[in-house]
């Protein structure tokens, strides 16, 4: 009996010019699907940002390319990013905005395909965008416009896409043999773009790390990154009471610091500055970070020059910080005595509590809340120019599966575009 491949639209998107475009991919149950082709020049595993870019570049070079995804969606992390508007890159993306055991590794890929190259691509599709803050670029409309652009480029360059296709194993003889839920597929080159462990509800898995180890690559231990933090139990009640309060804060850990908003939560801390600093914590339990809750103002200098002020420190602070934050921060009776009645050492101690508020951590909120995964395939095993495994140049690793973690604000998407471009143009 012959089974026809009936198809349903997976995307219906406005292209910015009042037109709706539909993309069709097989949606039948796996048992009813038929592989129309079993050998390709290159197979890309993972239809996220990096995988899509690699597939497009391979297709542009005339390669027969198959992009496979084990879930039923393409570019799901793109879709949910930036509150649905996709923070697709950052104007200031540079190697120093990335964490990697080999900090020089990032340079080549970013130089070959940088943020301005991707902006030109976005502009060519008439996708309106804006800079929100600190060089972060977002779509004016929807993140689906970025997905539409990438899907359209896949279509134009002959990339075949298969969803709900899981890979049970990979071996290699004269070519890569992929043992899939639809049978055996072969390819000359293989690109692993399967991502990390963050946000498991959209399909994150350890597949890429397992493939890396199978072929002899070292994998740097992984950990959640760009993740909210849980504070030590001793101070948990304070943070619970302040849940929902945000504050412009300078957050410091060792020699790194970030200044943006923080957000108090029931369990601890979140917000951009906290997510940024979290990526530098190699462990979470018993680590300590420092918060400068008033980074634009020197409270010690103020107390020194206003010794006769009859205001209380708490009343004065309410002109700079939210009432709720001050009310919970000012637990010491000295906060409620007039400045003129307090000795210098007492005033300096109060100022220190505001400028150097120490927070001991017990954990992070884990991969469920982490935006990315730190660690991954050791970059010393890969060519920085091509993203290929040095010992097997037809095997590539790109995107989040690699030990490269960008700052918050579009840097990780830029790494996806840059590393995908490198592999797609050299596979």
C-alpha cells in the first residue's frame, strides 16, 4: 500500500508587506511518513537559529541539505525570545561579550559573519526593528518574522526540512549513518546544532554532548546560565517580602560586574543584571554576590557633608529608592534615627549596607529557567574558522552545544548566526 504525504502549514506569517506566506512540512504520524531521499551532502541536526543558518549557507553552495528536528516546531527558541519579538543580535557584539575556556576561539566566526551582516539580511526582508537598550535589537513586530525569513531562505536554497524525526544513533564508515525513527539516512557531512539543556519544555536534550563524546570530543561540564538565582535560606524571607520590586543595581561577582535592573523574587533574584552575573558562577551553592543598590550616588560622601541633617537615613533613602525596598532594607534601628544623632561609624555602616549588600546563594533556578547552557563541546577540539572537529573535518558543532556562552541581549543569537555561517560555508 502506498501512503501519500499529506501536508499541513506549520507557519502562516505576514512578510511585512501585507502578504501571508505558508510553509509546508510533513505532519503525518511517524509510522505513516516516507523518506523520499536517504543520502545527502550534509545533514543538520537541530532546527534552531544555528541549524537554520547552517542549512541556508550549505544550500546556497549547492549542497543537498537535510535539516531535521526531533520536535514538531522550527525555531521555537527564536519564537519565544524577547517577549515574542526576538532580540536577534546586538550592535556591540564582540569576543569580549562571550564566556569560553578559549576566549580567542570566538574571534574568527564573529569576524566572518558579524551583527551587521545579519542586520543587512533582516533589512533585505523589510523587517522593521529597533534598539531597546545597550545595543539590543528587537523586531518591531513579531519574532515569527525572523523565522519566516529563515524558512524562506531554506526554501529558496533547496533545504529539505523534516520535523518529528528523532535520531537514535550515529555511526560513520564512508559516510555518516543516522539511524532515525524513519529509517537509515546517510550524509557526507554532519552538523550538530542540537542546542543545550536550557528550557527542556521546548525540547532541549543532551543529544549533542552524547554525539560529541561518541566521536571522542571532550565536553566541558555544563551548567545553567543567564538564570535566576536562589538565595541562602537565612535571607530568603527578606527576598520573599520584596518579591516584585525592581531596582537599578550594580551587581558584582569577583572581578565581573553588570549594571542593569534586578528583580526580587520569592526565591531570590532575577532581572538582567542577575542573569548576566549568573553566567560567571561556576557553582551556585555558597557563592556570594554583592549588590550596589544606589550605584549613582555616594552615600558615605553625603553623610560626611550633611552631618547636621535631621532627616533619618531611611527617610532620605526614600528619595532615591522605592519605599518598599527601604522599609525592608532598613531593619536596623539606626536607619530610623536622625543623621545628626548618629556617629560617623554608624553612618558609614549604613552606607555600606546599601552600596555593598552581600547575598549568599544556595542554588539557581536550573535549566527550566535558564536562557542558555554554559559549557559544552570543548572549543580546543574544533577549528575556529569552520567549527569542524579537527580530527574529523566533516563533523561540525555549532551554537549552544559548543562551550561558548554570550551575554544577555542578543549575543547568543549572534553566536548562532556566526557559527552556523562558518559551518554552512565549509561543510
